[in-house]
C-alpha cells in the first residue's frame, strides 16, 4: 500500500504522519495542541466524558476495590478537569505541531495509506 507524500517548498519529498490517537490518561488539558493546530482537529472535553480508567476503577491484588481513604467529599471539584479529544481527525494535515508541543507526549501519529 502506498502512503500519502508531499513536497516541501524546496522540492523534497516527505511523508506526513497524521494524528491517530490521544492518550487521554496522560493528558493534562493544557490546550497547547489546540492552540497550535491549524485545522481545528482537537476539542477540550470534560474528563468524565472521556473513556479513561480512573484510579478507583482498579482493584488491588486481593480483589478489593481501590480506596484512597479520602472518599468523594474532598474540597476539590472534578467539574473543571478537562482533557483533549480528537474532534475532526480527517482534517489533520500531518504537520506534527501537536506532538512537538505536547509536554506529556500524548499523541500517536502514523502515515496514511492511499488506495491505488
């Protein structure tokens, strides 16, 4: 299978790598990728709307539910916890700006195949 290639202004061929996935469990919701993306590929969503395993979703080695001893009555609000999500993945141009700016290395990129 052939992959999509492009040309630089200098005439050199390159293979763009398009965003495939965001590892939301690593995402801190800083919005840097959103700001540098020229094609509006990303959106910031509530962490609770994302499909992320939280610490209390795990069981310990004895089969007991994980308990941190603090419960849900702490003084912090989870309402403002946000993560990045791919909104328009087909609009990605493969520039890689998001991966270069991400402080947590949340992105997976790959070349895109072309059907002949």
